C-alpha cells in the first residue's frame, strides 16, 4: 500500500506527468481488494521483523496496524486524484 500511496502522491503534487502515470496509480491499489476482510480487517500484511523470513508465511490472516495507515493514505490520495 505504501507503493500505491507514493505513486498517487507524486501525481497529486505534480511531480510526474499525469497522462503517463495516472493509469498506473489508479491500478496500484486494486490488488488489495482481496486482502480486506468482510469485517474490515486488512490481511496479507508482512509483520515487522529484522528480516523478511521472520514473518513468513504471509497469509490472509496476517495483519498489522501500520498497514491500515498505508491503506488509508493510498485511499486519500486516490480521492484527491478523483477530484
């Protein structure tokens, strides 16, 4: 989600060409749809650790508070892009 947020932020601040990068930024968060549980919990989140394998495997039930922040930041920038 933080990658989606950064792509969208670059567009809303005018750092990159809108015509070129808007399609990419619009698609950036679509992969997160299956990760949102019916009760609103965000899954498929890698846990905090000193190396990637310390939180493997990442599953539907893997979650962390920081991911919600990234999800909300990305959504906010998408709303700003929509006008």
